[in-house]
């Protein structure tokens, strides 16, 4: 029984359980399968990286305060974060990996770094 490549349809020579004729076809097949989801993941990761760089830039000493307008001007997107931490007193910190922020009064944010 002849097996054919799942990507290009060429005849497969070699192991019985082989599904692709080459590494190129194997990679192309998997890239095509994941194309739609990959774009979403890529966009989310890019925004998380951007948010992280912005927080890191404005918070070199592990604690500071900053206005919301400065964060927005640099392209910070408050919809993208990796975790939320609520203290015993009820304060809610939002984190992008180990860089976090706490909303204060008058659109001021406290920037923190989790160790």
C-alpha cells in the first residue's frame, strides 16, 4: 500500500508511519494548520511584550508612580495583562509578568515589580 504526503501528495519512501515526504512539507502542513490561531497568539504576545517594556521603562527602581496619560501616550493597553493580585486589604494589582500597576486616585498608577 502506497502512502502519500499529507501536504503535497508525493509518494512517501521510508518508515511505515511516515506522514510527510520531507521536513519542508511537515513544517508547511503544521504552519497551515495553526495559521489562524497563530496570528491571534502573535498579536496578544506582541501587546504583552509592549506593555511589559513600557512598565519596565517607567519603573527602573521597582516602585514609582505615573499618570495614565503617560502610559497611554507610549501605547500601553490596559486590556492585556497576565495576572491579577488582590491584597488582604482589597487592593487590586494588575501584572504583566513581574511588572505590575495599582490604580490610585486621579488617574495615577503606582508601578511595582514583583520579586
